[in-house]
C-alpha cells in the first residue's frame, strides 16, 4: 500500500494487484500498538482503511486478481494474472508471507471447522469454550491473549521450555489467569466429531514422552510464516527459504523489479518496516523509469504503468 501511495503520488500510472483483500496480514491483526502516530494504538482494519484511502487519493488503482507469473519482453515486464496480462516498466513485489502449516493429522481437514491461523478473524466464534494455541513467538502470544476475551480457557502449546516472545508479552501471558502454558509439548493430532467440527487434540510432552488429550473446540496455529513467492519461480532466483534478496534500494537482480515488505530477506517483519521498504522501492522505481524511459511525471493516461503486486 505504501509502495502504491509513493508511486501514485510520483504521478506514475500505478496499479496494485491484490488476490484477496488490500491490506494483507494487517487485516488479520486485531490491534496494532506499535505503528508510529497512533499513541493509543489502532485496529488493523482502520490502519489499512486509512492507508488505502490515502493511496487512492493520489490515484492508486486497486485491481482484484492473482498474479500467477512474471516474464520479460525486452524492457517490458509482463505481469500474468489469472484472466489478463499487464505490460509494465516496473514491478514492486510485496506479496508478503502465509502461515506455515504444522503438518499434523486433522489440520488441513478441519481448517475452517475449528482449525484457524487468525484469531482476529475467528476468535469470536469460541465464546465460553476451551481453545488451543500453538507457538511461542510474539504472534502466538499476542493471539493467545486476544483469545482470552472469548474462550473460557486458552491452552498455549510450545515445543520449547521458554517463549521467544518479547518481555512485555511474556509477562502478560505467563500471569494471565485464563492461560495455561504447556511447556515442551507439541500437538500430534486434531480430532473432530461426526460433523467434522473440532472437538479435541492429542498432545505429546517432549521431555517425558507422555501423551494426553484435551477437549478444545478451536486450534489456532502460529508456528511461523513462509514467503509467497512461488509465482516468481523461473523468473527470479530466490534466497534459501524462498525469500527475495534485494539491495538497500530494494532492487532485485532483475532490472525493473523491486521487492518490499515481509517477502524480502530481512531481520524485522513488521508494518513499519514494510512501509519503509515500500516507499524506498517506489522512489527507486520512479528514478529507474525516469532515467531509462523518460516517463517522469507523465499524465496518468499516457504514462507507462508501474505495477505493485501486493
Ligand atoms: C497475526 C499477526 C499479527 C501481527 N501483528 C503485528 C503488529 O502488531 N505490528 C506490526 O508491525 N506487525 C504485525 N504483524 C506483521 C505484519 O502484519 C506484516 O509485517 C505486514 O503485514 C507485512 O506487510 P506486507 O505488505 O509485506 O505483506 P502482507 O501483509 O502479507 O500482504 C501481502 C499481500 O499480497 C497479496 N498477495 C500475495 N500473493 C499474491 C499474488 N500472487 N497476487 C496478488 N496478490 C498477492 C496477499 O493477498 C496479501 O494481501 C502481524 C502479523 C500477523 C500474522
């Protein structure tokens, strides 16, 4: 969204291609406490809404559709979508990440029927019942705390004997009366009833080897993220783990292609760093288009489009 804002404001003819809903993972975040300029915090939905309105004010065009492949035709880049192809001078890849799957029986079968990767989206369905959360990082802990608003009890399963989450979150989760932490314990199976609705989990204590069962109705999985880059295979060489390598200008090794946000190889994957990347990428894309093709500040109808695959 920030790449789109900067590119559109630089008067490039800019389209943002989005396969689900503009705003990405911020939309799955209930409350954002660490984005500058919001001293009381802001809901993920409101932050996205504000960013979208701001970008659209400068002419960003948001197009619904999935980018399936990129290819080159001389100095043009072809952005292949399911039903159309866009010919553009510059592309900013900002396709983020998706949650890693745990890979246990029941996970795929019961996704949407008790298994979830988004507490903000699904938490309110679990009023007054027990739920399980898996993970030990910031996201898992934040989401476990959020779920205490609805669930009668939250079981947090972590495969290690200490949490990776930041100090303030660790304090909150370890002292919360509704949260029970199951240290050094993993889930091995998710069970459902005849209607395929989740009714329990089997867990394994890695230290003692003991197994047990718990009657939970929701299972929330936060065990990491993986980059959304399969559509780049064969076009751009990816770093180990599938992330996109860039230089400090957000440029990839393909001329005319930049990357921004969580999809990049980088240390801190947050909204504020994604926004910084997006601004840098758009600024450099504008300079590239200006110096290479002389399209600077072209009127919207005649300028070569710059694409943001978000
Ligand atoms: C539960 C949760 C809580 C979080 N809480 C915070 C927080 O409190 N503070 C904070 O700073 N960060 C938080 N984060 C991290 C933050 O959400 C990310 O750092 C940020 O969203 C990264 O933005 P992005 O634009 O790089 O990627 P994303 O937000 O992942 O957006 C990528 C977008 O690209 C789209 N897309 C992917 N592939 C294609 C394709 N082929 N064609 C078209 N569109 C495509 C996706 O649909 C998506 O909308 C949280 C993340 C999660 C999961």
